[in-house]
C-alpha cells in the first residue's frame, strides 16, 4: 500500500515510516498541513495517517479540505489530543479512525490494515491493471493471465510503485526514495538487481513485455504495441 504520513515531529515520522516500510508499504512524509493537502489531492494513497497539530494547516482542517475535494482515502488521526470530544471532532471532520499518542506501532499497523480492508468506496482503486497483469493492493497479490506470481516484499513494493506510475518513467533516484526510502544515492546496484528479479517473474514467462528500461533514464511500465 501507499501511505501518506502527515507529521511534523521528525522522530515520530521516521519511527512510523520505518515500521511501515518493514511491513512492505510505501511511505511518503509531509510535515506541513498545506503541503499535505496538495499532495493528498494530487496523488493516490490507500491510507492517510495525520497528526492534529500541524504547521500551515491543522489536521482537522486538512481532512475537511480533503473531503471537500471529494478525496475518499481513509484517514486515521494520530495525536496526543485524545479526549472523547476530540475523537468525536476528528471523526466528524472526516477521519475514519483515531489513535492517541503514545501508541504501539503494532496497533497503528493493525488499524492501517483494517482501514485498507474496508469495502472500497466509489472511484477508489484497489486493483491496478496493465494488460493481463493485475496487482491487488489490499490482498497484496499479483497475477498475470490469472496465474498467481509470488513476489518478495520489496519486489512487490517496487512493482506497485511502477504500476501506479504507468506510462511514466521513474528514475533510479525516484525508485530509491519510494521503495527503499533512500534520500541519497548509496552507490549500490539494489535497483537494478530488484528490477531484474521482478522482470524474471512478471515478464519472462509471458509473451508481452510490460517492464521496460529507458536507457540512461530509468524504468516504466507500459504494454508494448
């Protein structure tokens, strides 16, 4: 899954994203409420984790604006403000769940997964498709021509990121940031190695190639004509 974490405390956001990444999810972090509003209405996410107290735009106002923009992504408030009235206020603002700090990451992960398992609302994608390749982002299953393809967690995350950007070229740097959460170039061949492994599973056994290398640029998913 792709998850947007809106949290201005660096230690907390790093703790959350490390756990989410280890669970095989893609995590984007925004520290400012206004920036988060732009991101949440421009990009597609499966769950939003949002603090109530934020610079620029507070969490309640952020989720109200997201709902006003007809974005139906499930949202969970994660905050030190945990009174009954505060929880009610968060739910009435458009939140789907509320977890008070301090929290156990295992509970947060369980709540995030529970939100993702809810029946999809109208216009919310839970299956990504390209030609005869299907990725179920809730079940975390990949099938091509109806055949189940077993992927390692990082291979699955790489495929999901590429599928969400169908037709667009993703550079090595972009993949390092989105799949491995590296915001610098570690000078390794990790991207090339995982792309090769992924291609061997989703392309080589089939007639049509979907994962393409764009020379000196990066990679993209598209159906060959």
